[in-house]
């Protein structure tokens, strides 16, 4: 009999939804190229259009403003560029202002030169420092080009929700472009590109139960768009060349449609289970630090540190107990080490931290399994401390 496993790493990737799998299998049977004008081609195009409608609905956008990509990283590299167009006219963006807790795909700066990427600090609470951002934008040289600001809706490690509407307002006042990474938020909390006031949103299919290898850049309007990253044919209205991955896009659409249904009830269920896990951890280890617990967070995410427990040790120990969780972002080439998010919040960068992230299918029994694993881990840690 296989050992019992509990999956608490939904922020890294969510298991593929049955609805997404069925949509992908159906799309795989379509023989046509979506750029062809014959019946088979039009059927393939229709599958993409249906998915585009569903992804747009998830974030309150217009379907025409959804550009499909191979994932969130490609979407980030597409939009993080000095070269935009406003209609047919060139639009220069001179600097990118990126928060210090962003995902590596945005912290790298995309197509901006390293010297043109400016870091926005965060507070000890893990929230973007709005005063610092306002000062940076006030000092920006508009004669060189517009500022581009990139801040995530919710942090992928801590789950801490950022004041994105306020960031959007500051950026708009400065005449800049606001890019919001909504990868972790979409499908877990309500997301509206209009309510945020973002110019662009970045999305990923596999975070919401769709397939790996699909993502989207969603714009609020059609007039202002980044220069293409991939050039060639006129696919995606010329914004992203290459024959579309119809199956992955169809799965993305099905997942988006699923996540929009009964979202409020799922949020309450996720938060209840996360809070039960954290309450048990505090009972077992009163010294546990739950990062961001005093502010708004994603309902499914718990980012915690146990004094004396290294990230690597904790992750391996949980895995041996049959519990899959992570030591932060899963997008750093498998490396486990110091968290740039904790460092940005002012913690000792050597402080270990683990991320437990749950999903709608996480059961009470799985939460119990994780609690029992945590208790055994702490017992071993205490014995080792007593013997030292």
C-alpha cells in the first residue's frame, strides 16, 4: 500500500481540474489551425474564443483584451518593456519600478536594462511602502519616458495582499503604466481589472487548475500595448506570434469558468481550514511566526517560521511525513534557501520559512495529517535541542 500523501502546495501548482482535462481532450480532437478560414480552422478559432471569454470574465475584462501566452513568465516579459505603442505611435517607458517582494519573473525586469529597474521597498508587514513609491514616482524624469510600476496582487510566498488599487492611483497620477501580477489571486479571491485600475494583469493557467504552459496578459484597453516579444505571424492580433496551443488554452478557459463559480463560498472554506492549521501550529509551538497574520492575506496561504528550523530541513521532514509543502516560491530552479520576501520585510535572511497552501479539495483529514506531521517534527526538534 502506498504511503498516505497530503498535498499542501497549491500555490506552486493546482491539480488539474476534471473540467480542464475534458476541455483539453475535446480540443485535441480538433484538426484545424485556428488561423485557417475553412470549417476546421473556424472550429479551432471558436474554441480559443470561448476560452478567451471565460478568462476575461474571471478578471472582469473584455475578451478582446486577453492575449494568450505560454505562461505568466512570458506574459511578464511581454509587458515589462521600454517599448509600447499608443495606437500607431511609439510610446517610451524609461524605468520599471518593481516591488522587492515580486516573483523572480518580474524582479528580473523583463526587457528593461538592469540599471533601469528600480526596487520599491516594503514595510515590515510585507506590504508595498506607498510613501516610498510616491517619492520614487515624484522623482521620475518624465522627459526620458514614462514610469512602469509592477506590483503583485498577493505575494506568492506570504499570501499577503497588496494595496494594488492605491498603487494604481499613484501610478496613474504620475502618468505611468501599472502592471499587476494576479497569478496567485485569480480564482482565490475576487479580481477585477477595472476595480484595481491596473493597465495590465498577468495570469497563469496552472495556478487555477488549468494546464501548465498557458497564461495570459490582460489589458484594460486596446490602445496601449507593449511591443511584441515573439514576432512572426499575426496571431493574437499581432501581440504574440506563434500557432496557438489550443488544448492548453481550452483547459485554461475551463478552469477560469470553474473558479468563477461559487467563489465566495470557496474563500470561506479555504480560510476556515487554513486558520485551523495555524491554530494547531500555535498550540504545538507557541513560538511559531505566521507571517502576515495581522493583515489581509489569501485565504489559502500560510507562510510560517519555526525558530531553529531551517527551510530545507523542514521541507524534507514534512515530505518524509507524507506532506508536500514548499519553502517559498517554486520558480527558482528547485533551489531552497533564503527568502527574498522575508529579507525585504526586515527579517534575518537566514530565518527559515515554509509555505503551506491549500485548495478547495483539501480535506479536514489532510489538515489533520499536516498537524500531526508538524507535531512530530517539533518533538524531534525539541529532543535535538535538549541533547545539544
